[in-house]
DNA sequence: CGGTTTACCATGCACTTGCACTGTAAACGC
DNA sequence: GCGTTTACAGTGCAAGTGCATGGTAAACCG
C-alpha cells in the first residue's frame, strides 16, 4: 500500500473544481486540463479517480443533487418550530434561497441538465421530487391545513408534487437572474396560501 | 447580384439541423462540420450565414422559443370556444403537449439552457413569460372566474405567473420523460381548478 | 463585353480535446 | 533487503475544433 489518502476528499475536491468552472464559464469549459488546473493537481490524478470525463461530470451532478437535498433536509431540521406550515415554507424556500452556495448548485445543475437530454444516466440524477420527499411534504400540507382548521381533501400528494415543481422552476429563474429571491418567495407564498385555504 | 436564394429558408434549414443534432446527441455534438453534414451543405455556407458558431446556436435558441410561443398562440386561436377557461387550459397545455415537435423544441431549449448559465445573450431568449402573455393569461383567469361565478380577487397576474412557471416545469419533465403528458395534464388541471375556485 | 456583388465550396492552420502510456515515489508485507 | 500495490505526474498522440483564406460560379448593371 502506498500513501494513504482520503479518496472522498480527493473526489470532492475535483467535483468542486468542476462546479466552479461550470458556473464561471459554462459546462463547455470543463476539460481535463482546466479541472486539473482549477484543483491544483495533474490530469493524471483525475484519470486515477475517474475512468472518463463523463464519469467525473456524472459524479459532479450526483453530488450537486445530493447537496441540494441536504439543504432541504437541513431546512426541515433547522426549523425550530412545531408549526407544519412554517416547516413547509422553510423547505420549499431552500430551492430559491439567495445563499451563494445554493445558487452555485442550481446553476451547475441547470448547466448539467442540458446533458440529460441525450444522456439517460444524467437524467436519472435530475428526476423530480422522489417518493419520500413527496410523502413528507404531503404530510406537512395535511397537518398545516388541519392546523388552520381547513377541512382535509385527500389531494395532498398532488399538491405536494405541484409545490416542488413550482419551487424548482422558481429556483431556476432565481439562479439565472430572472427573478429576485424576494419575488420568487412572494409567488411561492401566494401559492402556499392558496393550497392551505 | 448572384444566385437569388431564400436567406430565411437557408437559415431555417441550418437551425433545423442544429435542433436535430442536439436532440439526438446533446449540444456538445453540435459542430460546424456536423451541422454542415446534417444539413447537406458545406461548412462554408454556415460561415456565410453566421459569423460564428455561437451566433448559430443563439439563432437556433431564438427560433425555438419563438416556435414555442407560436404554439401557444395557435392553441389560443384554435380554441373554437368562447369559454375563457377552455382557452386557458388549451394554451397552458401547449407546453406539455405530447406532439413530437413540441418535445423536440423543449428538449433543445433545455440543452441550450445550460449555455444560458454563462452566456447572458442566451439567457435573454429563455426568460419567463413576458408581459403580454402574462396580461393575456391574467385576463383569461379573471374571465374564467367570472364565468364560474367566483368572486374576483385582483391577484390574477400572480396566478398567471405561477401557472406559466408550473407549466414550464412540467413541460421539461415531460420532455425528459419524467412524466407522461397525461400525468402532467392531471397536475395542471388540478392547479387550474384550484385557481378558479 | 467587363465589372461587381453575392453565394458559396474547399482547404489549411493553430489550437484543444480525452485518453493511453510510461515513469516514479511512497507505503506496506515478507 | 525486495517485491508489490497504490497514487499519482508527465508526455505523447490521434482526432476534432472554429475560423481565416482563397478560389469559383452565378447573376445583375453598365
């Protein structure tokens, strides 16, 4: 065995470089040499950890979506309130947050989404809200409606699906600068209000 | 003056080739030579009509968005009904239509959207629903609510904005195969129902 | 007829690309 | 000590890239 290194840290470093390059100049700027330079390593190291450029970008997208999901989970965990409505708003806001890291991730994900058009492997990583998240959100909506005294209607899962679809769309708009985070928040608020009424 | 040619037709042909190549193999497959081959012309012709590769792709995106808008307008015009609700649904459905041409356009637009991350010129062509469309849609919503006997509430513009945001998001999902057109339609229906209640 | 303008085609060039390959230093078992 | 495995660095190469350039054929004006 040779030098003991932290593989995870190495990969994270390389992926970080891919994110930066992409956000700065578009995904077409991402090349072996550029990533190597950005990460301050040699091309050889990249080849050592990834079998191809495709594999690198795939992993970068994978980690980006996982990071976004983590943001959502953090928002849920950090909501120091028992009000389901507050928690619901908090986790939806995660996608339109003005936080720089969020914007970075959304931008990269959008740039990589172009690849998903022709690469099914990439498309997988970008799928809409998964079952667990939908179930969680539907639960929040039901609880929030109950909290407000609205009568239940058993369509919470559909409502949840729409919520995430809308939040994603607004998140992209914010990332591309079409809307301010405040404007997006206003729209989301309006919709949530509608849902819970 | 030399051979009289239809410039518009030439450009349309080249852009069509760009769309095809992109949808088939991703935008990274789009090169001068490939486009030339796909269109059955020489690289020289492309250079004659576009000052650079960037210009070609920009025009391709421009024409794609205009084509999508035309689809929406057609849907409005084709709705042989006076019911504003029916017209509203019809034009929203334009974005999630299962029609092959629609899917092609959406796919290309998504692939090109990746470029918008770093190219502001591209970003312009992809902006959310413009003022005119929003005004039109808000009018439809107000009329549909009146038709149903719901009381007006003066938030129709916000409602319209949300509608298009949601429809766009669903359109992307359909184009990438995450949802069937029917599933997307169901969600849209549910939302419109909510809006008009 | 010549001259000018347009509409290309074909080629050449400088540059970048991903990847294969070779070399080498470090850490361990024996 | 030696051999093996891992973790890279460095280089070379074939393929592809956008674009500049030079040439040519057609259509019109005079």
